[in-house]
C-alpha cells in the first residue's frame, strides 16, 4: 500500500521517540501523550477531538496549521519548567499504564503543586521527587519557617489522608520498574540506513486487499478512491520533498 512501517520491541511511542532522538524524524503523530514521557520532543495531534488523526496535515515547509496541536517538550521545559522527570513523576502520581493506582487524592492540579515544590534541581530523577514529597509530608522531615503555604497544605492533606500515601512507596522495585519503562524504554536502535525506503503505493494491490476485506466486493467506494488518490499525492510529496519526515 506504499505505507512505510517499522518494528518496535514494546511501545510504539517509545520507538518513535528513539527515531526523533536520532534525528531520523521531526516528531510523531499520536493520540498517546506517553510519547513525551518516552523522550520524544515534538508531538502532533488534531486540535479537536472529532477530527481523526489521519487528517493531521501540515502546510508548505512543514508549517503547523491552526487545526493541529503541537506539544513541544522544549516549550514545556523552558516556559513552564516542567522537565521530563516532572512529567513522569506526575504521571506516576495520577496513575498510568504502569502504576494504575497512582496516589489516591492526587489529581492534575495537586500533582502540579507537588512537582513545583519538590523538584529542586534540573536533573532530579522522578523517584527523587516522589521520595522528597513522601518524606516531607509523612513528617520524616521537619517543617521549616520558610516552607511555602502549598507545601504545608500538602503535608496537612497527607496527615488527614486526603492524599493517601499509606500504600505508596517511591523506592519500591515496582515503582522503579514503572519509572524506568519511561526513562529507559526498550527500543530498537535504528540508524538512518535502516529507514524504510519511500515507495509509491501499489494501487492494484490496495484495491485487491480492499476487495478481500470487503467480502468480495469489487467496486471501491468513493471514500476508498479518495484515500487512494491521497496516497498518490503523498507519494509525489515525498518524492519532491525528501526532508518531509514525520513518524506517525
């Protein structure tokens, strides 16, 4: 069908992040924000939920159009001081695929407050952030005169079990494994020479495939014809603009 594809060992978003880190693609089109947690820098999505991902398109020269949401890790880090470590710590607290329970009582706003208070150094590991938070709020560390009101409020919330840390151990093996899945994802180390070649779509094979999957129907629908014409146009675009690289 002329669609280029690559294998991944585990998470597809993690593999796409590896491609961007190596400079093989400019970013990734994906629904899953985990792409950023895996080390990706540029995530593209349709801005409105009712727009399918297949309609994420770019203007001339790769310009981001108004209907596209561009999430940049550089922007989050430089403008909001939200590093990748902060985002991973927030994900663990809120709950994710690898730490589904999260911390009861912690939502997005509370997670932001926690990292704003306990992320102290630029290269802090997520586990360090979480350990500081638990140590302070469970009274392993004393209250200081210069502690912020937010910090004191978090401590009080834990004391009252509004934030329930009784079953949360940031230094457990399970927590280390969950964090390492994001920090050190298992990927195939692709190089530029291993990128799949750009080939024009084989319309005849595509029509044959569509016929087989449609129960023997030989006539293509209008939508199928439009989709195949779009594939032809993409093939021409890739041919004349070799730098138009995007992982999706």
